[in-house]
C-alpha cells in the first residue's frame, strides 16, 4: 500500500474509532446517566432515549464497517502480518486478541440491536401513550445497560490491544 493510501486509511480508521468508541463511551457514561437523573421515569425520557438510539445506531454501524475495511487494509500491508491464521509472532497474537474482543463486542451489539432495542422501543412507545408497563421498561433498560457497559469495557480493551499492537 502506498504511503498516501496508508495515511488515508489511518485517517478514516482513527475517525471511525472516535465516532464508534468515543460515541459509546460518551453516551454510556455521560449522556444516559444525566438523562436518567434529570428526567427519571417521565415520558420524555422514553422518547429521548429512543431517539438517541435511532440516531447513534446507524452512525455506529457505519463506523464499525469503516473500521473493518480500513483495519483489513492496514493489517495486510503490515510487515508483521504473516498470513491468515498465522499466529507465530507477538504482533499476530496481539491482533488475534483484538479481533476476539471485537467479535465479542459486535455480538453484544447485535444482541442489543436485534433483541433488546426493539423490545425497548415497543415498551417506550406504549409508555408514551400511557398504556405501557414501567417495570418491563426498567427490566429492559437494565438489560440494555448491562450490555452497554460490557460493550464499553470491551471498547477500552480494544483500545488497549491497539496500543499493544503499535508498541510491538
């Protein structure tokens, strides 16, 4: 890969990292806790969290796709890369750890997007109309919170694995 192509790939990779991991950490540790504190169980909270989820999910998914594409390009051009399923050096072992963390994180994200978020969406809409079950909403929010905290922890570990890869 040429120097210009590598620089462009790194630019998009870092930008996608900021959007994906930065967004996850910002929403998880700043935005949602403050919304919960200020709005508690008011209908506005349900609507705001639902809208936040709808806005961030496509952006996060796009950032993840960019990370995968640029990551594969950078990996294949790295002099430490010895081929698919070859883990004979420390760099490829660190990359394997990073990929395992990424797969677990993506799986948790899929569970969140395909099961918890739609159920939370339905429950939120019903609550906004005054016919929903607040205890069901709290149960689903607890599940969403646990998955989100898992994703945030994995995001930090992925950043640590990236630093490890760079140091090797």
